[in-house]
């Protein structure tokens, strides 16, 4: 039997007290950890707050909070994963911005450079067309729409692990497609 999570309107007896004690006991060390891992100011505070929010939703959180060091260890793991996930999301976002900038023609580009870029985009599009319908849906939802794996899985009726496998296979297919196209490109430029 699972217990319902306390709500802000009707906290369980003593809920706010143990949360306040937990935050007071571990906040400084967690902020130090976040700062040592490259987060500054509000970003560090947000990451620590997210770690506490995740921790208190765990079924055995209140019991672990009484142990002190066990709670700190788990909070540190949650924080570390949150920081890593944030970095990955920012990296993917930067990659998409670079891709968008790569698609937009620069004023100084020659017609040959524009044609090369158009060929590259057509090649990626051709690779996507060769994928199964499910793989394309996973790629579009995960990479273009930036939805989390769990949400993509529930939308498509598959597990988050299967989403990860399909993304891995799709990336491998795009890489293989690029390798297949390169010998043809070398032959077309030969004298």
C-alpha cells in the first residue's frame, strides 16, 4: 500500500518540521557540492532545491532523514544526477542552435558552400526517411520536441528503455548513412 504524498494544503503531521530540519542540516554541504561542480548563484540554489524536492517524494525519505549521513549521500547522488542532466540538456540545446545557425545561409557564403550544405541536409533527411515509422517518431519527439524519454515512451506506448535503444539505433543509422554517401561524393568530385 502506498501512502499519498503530502500536499501543500494539508501537510502530514510533522511534515514541515522534518523537511525544515533536513534542509537546515544539509543545505550548506549540497550548495558547496553544486558550486564545486560548476554551478553559480541561483543555478546552484535551484539544483539543490530540485534535489530536496525529489528526495522528499521518495517513499522512505522521512526514515532516511533520521539517519543523517544516508540522507546526505542520497541527496548528493540526486543533486549530481540533476547537474549532469542539466548539462546534457544545455549541450543538446547548444547543438540545436548550431544546427539552426548552420541551416541559415551566411551572407558571405558562396553558392558552392550553400550547395554543399543543402546536400548535407538532404542526406540527413534521406537517412530519416529510411528509418522505421517508430524510430522517426522517437527522433522527432526526443530530439526535435525535446520531450523526456518517459513522456516519449508513454506517448508511443513503449518503455523509456526502448526509446533509448531506438535513439541509439537512429544515431547509428545516420552515421552509417553519412559513411555510405562519402565514397560517392569523392567520385563525383574526381576529374
